[in-house]
């Protein structure tokens, strides 16, 4: 009983620390005088209006609206509100936009074009760093597949859009953290791993502005599974499932509790009961009447058509390519595959890969707010599935079989 109390007390301290840290960042950013950011802010709005196609700025973003709203929100905008806006009577504090904290600071020194380049550099440094770390820690093909799916998803237009990169940057940093902490996956350190996922969920709730927050769960959860499989104790499949379920629940707990804490603080500071307004906006945000599972399906097909036309081939060519890859894979699979027990042990990867898709089936309006970002993130979420199919192949056996066939053909 005492040990459980200590763990609950430790989680409480972690939550208090994260809340205090995020409050400090929000208030510190808003303590920057408006005069400090006004020049670069006005220049940025002018650049966005003069270059509707993004011109000399990094181009091909799906829409300039998020960045325009983000810039105007640095003073007052209901769509990107903060606790600070609530306390000054400017908004109802529906959501902290944590990206405002670095946004206001950066606008003291740079305009939007320069901020885009800085954001893009940070994005790709973390992306390539995560791929390199995965390759060094687990297997080179794992890192290659990780990088391939992000590049295949045409992620470049998202990389420099500050309001939309929060979940991606959180996911990349989480991967780098988990890959360097093998001791977390020992049985006696499971509570520390749960602490880590709780923190990842809380950071996601603070930084993400509503793009694909669950991708900040699925990618770190994939790393957790690979570490349990390769570096953790030889556990039964049920024990691994239990550990992954615990990580998932604590991620959602961190995400939910930080959001509730924000709302409670807002109510306490303002003295107004804003919960009915919160619930109405949440309902519209996730389950709006103008959105449905059918419209989500339409959105995915429209983005698929746009993506295929962008890379230069249509649905028939894509279908032929998929069938060819499937045929090659089946040939390799029957040439050499691992045991049934090994394949079953890797089944959690299928569950992890389904998480982003399930999040949009359950809350379709959430993904339709930013369709291009949603499509790109869902494409990148295929990575766990690719690892599952790759893990079923017995590569040494395939190499021996191909070598035997090659020698037989040479003798004949």
C-alpha cells in the first residue's frame, strides 16, 4: 500500500512540475512586450499576403491560413487561445497553444520566412537524428523504413509550419530519448517508463495545436515494443501486451490530465464556469456535424489523388506497383520466414500502426481540420506495419536459398 502511495505521489509531483513549467513558458512568452514583436509580426503578415503561393519563402504548403491565424493569435485570436488571453479577458482559454511560447520569442528576432527555415532545419535534424538512432540501436533497415515513410509522405511542406509541427517534434524527441534509455525497459524500471509516456502525453497536449497528436504516441510506442523485444527480459507475449497497454493508458492520462488542469486553472483564475463552453467546443472540434466518417474517407481519397498527381503516376500505376511489391514479398516469405511464434510476438506492431487511424474513425472532425497534415501523418504511420512484415522474414535463410539458387544456375 505504501509503495502504491509513493508512486501516486511521484506522478503528482511530475504533473505539478510539468504544469508549472508550461505555465512559466506561456507567461514568460507573453511578458515580452508587444513592441518587441510588432515589427517582425507585421512584416510576416505582409510577406504572407504578398506571396500567396509562398514565392521566395519555402513553398507548396497546403494553406497559409494556419500561419496567418497563428501570427494574429500572438496578440488575440479565439482560435489559438492561451491561459494568458483568458486572464486578460481576451478569450475563454479553450486550449493553450504551446507553440506561441517559442513563436513570440522568435518574432523578436526573425520574420516568418526566417522562422520557417529555422523550423525546417530543426524538423529535419530531429527526423534524421531519430532515423540514425533507430538504425544504431536496433537495425539499419528499421531506420531506413522510418526515414522512407516520412519522405514518401512528402513531409517537407509540414516541416516549416510552426503551428503544425508540435506533434512531429514531440515524436522525434521522444524517439531519441527512448532509444538512449535501454534501462527503462527492465522489469524493475517499468514505472519509470510509464512516467516517460505520461510526460510525452502532457508535452503533446501542450505543444500540439490539433493536427495528429496520437502520432506522438504510436511512434514512441513502436520504440518501446522494439526495446521490450530486443533488450527487455524474455517475457511472454501477454506481458509485453500488458506493458504496451500501460504505456498507452499513461500517455492518454498525461494528455487528458494536463488539459483538465488547464481548464480548472482557467476557471479558478477567472471565477467563471467555462466548462459548458469547453464541452461544446470539444464536441464540435471532434464530432462536428459537418464532418463524418464518410467525409473523412472522401478527404483521404482527394489527398491521395493530389499526392499521386504530384509524384507523377495515377491509381492504376500505384495498384500495379503495390501488386508487384506484394508478389516479391510473398516470394521472399515462402523462401524463408520465421516461426509462427515469432510472428505472433510481433503482432503488437499491427495494433500500434492502427492507433492513428482509429483516432480519426472515433473523432473524424479532428482530422478534417488540417487534411493535408492528416494525410501525411497517416502515411508516416505505416512504419510499424512495415516493421511487422519485415520482421516475419528470415533473412539468413533467404540469403542461403538465393545463394544456392545462384550456384545451381551457375553450374548449369
